[in-house]
C-alpha cells in the first residue's frame, strides 16, 4: 500500500511524492477505476440478469467504494480490476440476499391494520368440511345427490334432473327436504346459520 510515503522532494522539477515513491496519486487511481466502468457494467449485468436498474445501482456503489478508498489502493502490487470485480460480486450477492428476505412488492405497511379475521384459518376450514361431510352423510342417498348437485356443484335443477334421470320437480323436492335435514344436522353440530 502507498500509505507511508516519504516526504516529497520539493524543488526538483517534474517530481512529486507519488512519482518519487512509485505510487500513483488519487487522480491516477480514480482514472484507472473509471476506465473499468464498462467492463464492470457488463460483468454485473451478467450476474444479475435482466434487472438493469439494480445492476446500475451495484455499479455505482462499486465505483463509489473504490473512489472513496482511492488513496489506499496500490495499483502496482494488486491490480485494481480484480479488486473492483470482487467488490461488485460481493455487492450482487448482498443484493440477492436482500431480495430473498423481502417479498417483491410487499411492505410492512401492507399488513398494518389488517384485521385478524381476514387471515384464513386452515384448521377451521378442515373442521367445517368435516362437519359438512358428517351432515351430508346423514341424508338419504337420493337427497344427498340432489343437494350436492344443486348447492355444491352449482348445477341448475334441469341439469341435475337430466343427469340423475328424474323429473325436475323430483330434484326440487329432494333438494328442499335435503336442505331442511342438512340445516338441522348443522345446528346439532353447533354451526349456527351455516345452511341458511
């Protein structure tokens, strides 16, 4: 590193501290850093894919870090290009980690004020299905088929009658009586107003 430089030999024409020690000055290092900009951009885009805006952010951050450390970089002992590419790769890795932690398009503000009642309770859904299955099994098979076709499969009375091979009035009667029995069964299980 070019940190502990001897004092400059002032008075000698055409020499400076950086020339005397063999270490380039900050402007020379900055020029070398900026000269790698295009190849660094291609490298970063190759790592990040189509996200050109994020790639540009990583490029700017890489250049900013390099320029802020220009006086500490020794371009003779260690090529600056390798250092820049390593810094860029590390920033890409950090960017990917950050993206995996936060879902895209979702912020904590999206959940503020969300009532708990809107969160789906899967255990409750399983319990409701179990109760409905038990109530349906209490129906005679002909009534159960009519109720399932009309109310659960959303078939019209005419379609259900055609598929069951019975008159439309029979489907209407079986559905009516089936729903009445089903409502009584659901009330027995403690489901209030579920079949209303």
